[in-house]
């Protein structure tokens, strides 16, 4: 793979990861379903309400007995919300009832308690008449058995969890998440929070890739770091392949003397070379023990740009999430771009709808990623663009 176009390399990655997008159902507890994607249409197994019940605290009556008010009726029973035996309203009486309690047979209306008074124990005066059906929640008036509550492919939000719980689901079938392992490489890398010695830097790529993957709906099964020793890298790769469906590596793919990823994977059939883009030129793809491996360059910005351009939407598709699409914006300032390489520059959308550059093209300028919200995509044939020119931008 030498000096391939972005499109050609993207097609090769698409082919390598084709199997990743075929998913199975995974049954999870309902309270673990938030943010997951429903695997199929979920239909209600019951009516809602489950039974005819009262909308108000008040009195259940036969509406004919309160057609003329005020009228005083004997209170024949008290019905609370909760487990209870079926009740029948005695003719010419009222049943004191609580919100959510089952309405007795023979009653067809509820008189709210505020429309009543109590002249003596055991009786109630109805001050206002009510017609049949008032303040009565009929069985199935909200949902009927078989109603589709959540469509297939829906990202489950709190509102979906609520209705599924209301109809009795304790578990839900969701789309299984693609399982991804992350491996960073480099003898110079140490954990954030460690004390640095000369020549060392903090490893941001592992946690960054893991964050991007989780945001894309993936399950990150491991985040590991390897030295530049081939035996150590191979050991980590073997462990990652046991649980992952995709492995993403960063570093070790360029033209230096200690390119451990390329040195280990190329003899195993890995394809390594350059893609005509900046940042993120060095790239590699391998099928390792049946697990696809995407190998990105180690500069932090190159790693992020590589993920966005080559992997993000495939992982999102596997997870059942919609793709992140590019849009068009007008440049705030002119741009000069070297020929022959597709430039992906960090930019920020302004309040006026234009896009401005945040920093230069350097792949080491990590802070600019935090300040940017888009990548400005300049094709390899373009060398100059005037302010006001339309450009393609990719959300970060």
C-alpha cells in the first residue's frame, strides 16, 4: 500500500471490517439499556392501564345517581390503590376511592374529593354532577397489547426505558456492541499522573481512542500499551485478539528504526504504506488471527484524524448509530494548501456560520483539537482557497 488515496484506503478498511457490522442481539437488564440500540420492534405484552382505575382521589359513582346535585349518598366501601379484591358498587351509593385504585363494577364516573363534603360519618354529599367516563382511566386507553413501543434501531433514552418498565419488561434485546481493543506503542509513553523522566511523554492516544470508540457505540474491551520490543507487542496483540472483534493500534507504522507494529504485522500479511493525507499519512491494515487490525500513526492528532476518516462511521454502523456526515461552510480566511495531499485542518464554526482555522497542520498540536469542533477537508488538488470559499467540514 504505497501513496494510496484516502478513498482507496477507506475502501480497503471497509472491506476489512465488513463482518464487524453484522450484529446479533444481546439481552440486557432494562436498567442497563440506556444508550443501547433496540434490536427489534418491542411490542407491549399488556394493556395500559392494566385495569380500569381512578384518575383522582374522590368517589366512584353511577353517574345517574349524581345527575342532580347536591345529593347525599351513603359510602358503601373504601378502595385504596394496591392489591384488592374486585368490588361492586352498591346501588345508590358511592365508593371512596384513591388515585390509581380499580373502579368497582357499577361505577362509571369519579367525583373528585374537592367537589364533595362530608355531612356525617358514612355518607358524602356530591356538590357537582359528573357524566359517565369522567376521571375514569379505561383499560388499554394508553396502550393496547401488541402496540409497538420502541422501533428496531432506536437508541434507548430514558423515555423508552420508562414505557418498557411500565409494561413489565425487566430485560430488553439490544444490538451487541462491537468489541474493540486499543494498543498504543512507544517506549517513551507513560501513564498520565506519572513522574516524567527526560525523553518521556504522557500517553494520550490510548484514552483518546477509547473515548472516541465509546462515543461511537463500541465496547472497549482493553486499552494496553506496548514497548518497542516485538515480543512484548506480539504478547499484547495475542491477548487483545482473544476478546476483541477489532484491534486499533497507534504508533509504530512509520519509516523509523523502531516501528514495532509494522515489523511484527507485515510478515503476518499486514499491508503498510502511505495515504495521501495530512495528518495521518502512515497507515496499516492486517487480519491477525481472524481479527482485523487498523494501525494508525502515533502522533496524537494523526491518530484522531485517522479514526475519524477511516473507522468512526464503520464502528457507528456496527453499533447501530447513524453516520456522522460532513457539511459545508464558508471559509473565514484564505487558505494555502500544499499540492498532492488531502489536508484535514482543525477548524471552529463561528456564530456567523463561517469556519475559521484553529491551528496549523502540525500533527503534534494537540490543544487545537480541544479548541476545534470540525476538520476542514481540503482535497489534494487544491492549493489556494479565498475567504468565503465553501469547504467540506467533518464534525469532531
